[in-house]
C-alpha cells in the first residue's frame, strides 16, 4: 500500500511533525526485562526504525502528533523545546531545532492550534508548550487550551517540591514549560477523564508517571489510542509486562499497559505511541494467550 504522511480515521486526520530522531540507548537499558538476545532475535523487524543492529542502540523519535478533528487543530505532546537547561539529561540539554518551521511547513500555524495535550509532564512532552519572547517563556500557542493531567501537576509541581527535588530538571522544566501556561490562564487540569470533542477522550494511564494518560479516538467505525510513553518499543506490545527504565512506577505501568493493550486488541484500536519511528502506529491482536502485531499504519515518517 502507498504510504502518505497522514492517515484519516473516521472524521479525524492524523499526522506528525518530528522534532528530532536518533539513537537512544542499548535495548536492555531501555527495557530492563529484555536481554541483548531479545533484540537480536527480533532484529529483522525492529531494524532500522526501532533498533540499530550496528550499534545495538534503540532508535527513538521525538515528535508531535497533530490531529484535525471537528474543525479543530489538536497537538499531542510538544517535544523538548529549544535552549532548555536540562543538566540531568544530556539528550535534552540546550537542544536547538527548527521545529516551529517544521510545524508551519506542515500547515500548522501557532495561532490556529486550539488544544495542546500533554500526555504527561516529562521534558520531551512539554518543551514547545512555550517559547522565548524577549527573554521570557510564554505559551507558544496563544489561543490554545493546554490539557494537563492533575496528577502530574500535583507530582511535578511546586506543591511536591517538583517531584521531591531529586533532579534539577524537574523544577526547570516545570518553570519554563508549565508555569507560564498557568500564568497565561491557558491550562486545564483534568482528572478521571476528559472529553476533548466528539471523537477524542483523555483517560488516565498511570505508571510511567502518576498522571500519564492516553487519548482515545473513536470516530465512525475507526478506533485508535495515543499511548504516550506507555510504549517506547513495539516489543512492549508483544509483552505488556515489560516496563521501561523511564517508568517511575514500573509495576503500575505494566498493569496499565496490559489493560490498554488488551482493549486495543479487543476493540481494534490502532496503537500510536509517542516515540516510535517508521510508520509510528500499529495494530495489535491477541494470539495464543499473548499478543502479536497486526498491520502497521500506511503512514511514512516525515523527514
Ligand atoms: Zn517521552
């Protein structure tokens, strides 16, 4: 099937804008329940989009999913951002990309964005919430409502000393990417669930962080679920008990992942994680007590 850079599910068009992509870390570091063997045994389909057999490093994309739904423009997650001080995480520290230009080239003007979803408050999901205006951080999407999980606000915010103050990054990213949105009156803190529109609903999916969430799409006969960082590698869809080293509560993350993957298989939801390269979206099916991958979406990775 011919691939394009967007797909349409029901009344919703879906495409993505890449901030950057590249090697992340050795497979067993990312998924501590796997071994080098696990990755080599699956090399044929993991390479090159998800794992590099030469370096044996996983490959990740940092990207924003863009949805056109009911006449609105919705962004899911906003990447790392430019010029951020992130001393604990070299990969995110003082990054500089042309992401705003990429967004515009993809047809997304900042003032036309209606809704920004932060699936959770990690540094690679909130960065372009804001941009630098004369030395001050201000919302990059001046007319958008920013949907922020209340549980992550409570955990990463000043009320909890920025995730207990272990990492300077947590305070820095809250202050440069979240606090300015609150000050501008553009944030909506949600819990339990949140109906975005007739096609899209936010639901809690805790574990990776306390407030981690998924966006469910149901439009006509089509179904999808944007799972954020619940999944960093398609191997986790085959084995949902496999949490990543980035999950704050790996046990809770595994319980959530199994529930979401089971539902995706039963309800034929296309699974769309935050960071997968290649097609970026895949179906999952039950098979013999476990799971197998179905079709990858006919969607090419933008350059
Ligand atoms: Zn992430």
